[in-house]
């Protein structure tokens, strides 16, 4: 079993290196992660890459009825002027899903995600994000990239 894990680790390291060399930092990071299964680390990614990875992971979180997920977004210390870009973008994305997200838990660079309590009734907050996304795509198609 240890040998199989070592082979798999080497295989992932090679895939990570190849992805990084081809300019795909997001894919490289996925192969090079040793985080627990309920964590994703978005440090060092571009916002679009971070959002793509988060969408995929949130879909799996919901589909598998997981109890919690920690999204590590960082504090923005390495961003231009120290202003976080990934964290606010991920917080906006999470609003599109029927889940509870608590920023700054377990620490300032994280977002803690959990299912909504069953007694909370219907949550229609995702509608705003859904229509905002459609508007942004439509705007981008007509006028160019969304700023």
C-alpha cells in the first residue's frame, strides 16, 4: 500500500510539473495538493482559475452531501496593494449555492462552508447570483470582457 501511494505521489508530481510548465497553474496546484479532502487551497491562483476549481468542488460537496468544506482563499497579502481578489470573488460565487458560508472561519484566510439547516426553509438568495451571471455573460458578449 505504501508503495502504491509513493507511485501515485510521483505520478501526481510529474503531472503537476507538466501542467505548471505548460502554464496551467490551477491544474498543477490540484495535482500537488496534500490537503485533507474537506479543504481546497486557492493560494496563488488567478481569480478565474480559483472560481472554476471552487465551482467543481462545491458541486461535489452538494452531490455527496458533505458536512463541511474549508476553502482557503488567503488574506490577499500577495495581491497588488494587499487587496484580496480571490476571497471576495469566492464569497460572491458561494451565494449562488444553497449552502451556508462563513468567511474568516477557521481563520481570516478561509471560508467555512456547510449545508443550510434543514429547518431554514427555502433559500432564494441564489436567484440574484444566477441572474447576475447571465447578465455578465450577455454584457461580455455584446460589449467585451466584464470589468
